[in-house]
C-alpha cells in the first residue's frame, strides 16, 4: 500500500513503478485469477501481484493515473469468448470496464475483443501483467498507454 496524496491506496509501489516507466503505446494486462500470468511473464513482461483484489477496483485506480492511447481506434482489449462458451458464459464485467474507461477518459473508449490465443500472444509482448484475484470469467483486459 502506498500512502501519498492523490494516489489510490490499492496501487502497490511495484505497480506505480511500472506505470511510471511505461511509454506511449506500451500495454499493461490486468489479468483475472485464471490467467496464466507467470507463464506469460516468462516471455518478458514484468509480473506484478495484486492477489485478492478485483479488476474493477484496480482498473479505476490505474485509470486515475494512466492516459489511454487516443491514436489507436481501440486502446483497450478483452479476451473474446471462445466459441464453445458462446451462449453459456456471460461477460457483464465488460460493461463495468467500459463504464470506468469512459468515465476516466470523458468520452467513449472502444474496446477490442481478441481471440483467446491471440490475447495470450499479445500479453507476452506487454510491459507488465498484473495478476489479480478477479474471478469473473473473461475478466482480463489490456490497456494501451497514451500521452498527457
């Protein structure tokens, strides 16, 4: 926990360090509890632990500091529902993410749906992956950093 004015307390020193070192176009993954964070991070991204915290709380705090990339059509991405789960699994958390993104940016932020294995590949090129305690299925989200 960080105790500083204006810094959400849910953001750890490690996560603050990552956010400050990211540059324009770098991506960060907020990963749900089922995501293979440690395996993905063997390919290069920094692994940040935020076990026990849900993604909406972390996302809200991250968006307090991180500008979204305005130079791409969809600066956020979620993992698309696999064909065998369509009609069986609902993704209400995506609406929560969209609401938080729109509020933080003061406009509609488009969110891309990325096929599962393409999402894993993209995550391997991210700056960092934050392992959370989020239990919602398909709860992962990728954020692309913009400029101030």
